[in-house]
């Protein structure tokens, strides 16, 4: 095993896509970051993600930032020789009833007012775009710019790019706690007992970030939420042509959601959550099975929308845990202890935001901003940890 350095510029705790993207941006800004991952790179919710890259129905306040985030992934796909399987297939949001249609029309009107190229589809227009979707859909939204990437390949590609830019990254290297003196965080203490110092420490460990900060008496309002998915055996290419999603209603994902897509391998990836389940704080530390009710709801929705897949064979299922904040937005910025930063709280869509957030945070830490001034101001306002009382100064 390669030995750990005694001192670096910035220590990033967490080797999921957010931590890796932060390390890449820090290295490209001229810093010498060290990523410390307790288990395997991308082994938590990163590897379990459906990795949709899009703006549609992801929050109007973040529209400009999400547009930037999607562009960064397109650029990264180009520079990596499409090692990430970037597939700009577009997205359709199905409407089954009047409430869906009303929500869809509101989303489309508000997003078009911001310049989005989105529109409503009739049932016949939808079937022209997605011939296998022959279920009782009355209308749909259409977002032609939504893409997906392969979450495993993308994490590896970002890791490789970060290392090539000068970052050091170590897996199976659990952090036991923070090193503090004189009111400043000065590094981390490893589970092995080794101490590593740095000018800054970034918590990018998803729901585990709260535990690390909490041990120092710093409250971070992040909570684990169970995320789960199913995969069916591969089907011919084009069986499902777009990302197929439910229309987000008032209440966001808390009111339920559906996402269905076909991977480059041909596998059908899908999930339907009718209502979110409570997640115990320690649930994230154990291997969990998907709930039977989730399996049945997901299969029912898949077959309702795509009757031709009624006999498809289920291949695998998985559970991961994402970090959720009270207002469903990231925490990205300084915490109340000097030298301690955070970039966590993906709320189920961290993959899309990761490259953008990495650049934002790297600019704030190094004093070399990369995002333009307007985007930087938006990010500082929307993601500031200090928006929660008692979290940041």
C-alpha cells in the first residue's frame, strides 16, 4: 500500500463523485489535494446512481447552475474520449392524470420563461418519440437536453483526471476524526492513528459528513435517505429511447417519483417510489435489501408504461444512502470552524451537480474562482451552509 503523505494543501474526505470532482477542480487550480475514501472509490451512492444529467424539473433557482453543470459534463465527455458513456437521449415526463398535466404545464411554462427548450407532448407525439411507451399516458413533458452517464466509468474517469492533474487519492483509508487547534481545523486523524495536516479539509462524505463534523461539536443538517433501484436483463438497443420520469408534483421527491432508462449495456434500470420511507441514522452502515413494496411498485409502473416488457426478467437490485438537507439543496462552503469546508447533501441528484460544485468550492478555497461571477454568486447564496442557523458563521 502506498504511504500517506504527512501534509498536503487540501484534504478531501470522501471518494464519491462529489469528492473526486472537488479534488479534480482543486488540482486544476494548482492545489495539492488528497482524497481519502474509507472504502472503495464510488462505492456508496455514486455507484448506485442512475446518473441523469439534466435541468428539467430540478429546481428553478438552480437553473443557471444546472445548465453550467450539464455543459461541464459534455466537455468532460469530450476530453475523456467519451469514457463516461455520455448519452444525450433526452427526457420525457409522463402524465397519467389531470394533476400530472397541471404540474407538467406549470414546469414547462416556468422553465421556458428561463430559456429552456422544453415543451408539452400529446400522447401521440410521445409515442412517436418513445414507441414502446404504449401505456395510458395522456401527455408528457419533453426535455431534449437531458443525458445520462455511466456512474462507474464516470467516477473512474474523474479519478484518473484528478490524479493526472496532481491529486493524490487513497481508498480503504478511513478518517477517524479531525485535527483542531486554536479554533482551526488543521487536518485529519486516520483510523490507523496517522495524522495528516492540511490548510483546509473538505467533508464530501455524503451522510457520513455529519458524523465527522458532529464529533467536533459542529452540527450539519444532513440525514441519510435510502435510495434503491432495480435492473432487468438487457434488451435490444432502443427499447427505451429516453429517460422516462414521472412529473414532479408539489412536494418534490417526497411525494414520490419514477425514473426508467436503458443503459448502454442494454439493461433496463428503473425505480418507482410511491412515498419515501423513514431511514434510521445507522441504516447507512449496513447492507440492506430493497423493500418488497418498492419492487412491486417499480415493476407495476414499468409494465403499466411499457406493456411489452411484462415478461422481462429482473436481474439485480441495490440500496444506497444519499445525504438529504432540509431544503433539498447541497451544502457547499465553509463551516463554522476555520479551515473546515463541506460539499455534501446531494438529495438524489449529486452526479449532475458534482463537476460544477467542485469548481465552485475549489475557487472559494484557493481564491482562484473558475465559475463566472453571476454563477459564483448564485452558488454562494443557494448552497451556503450558513443558511441553516448554527451551522456556519
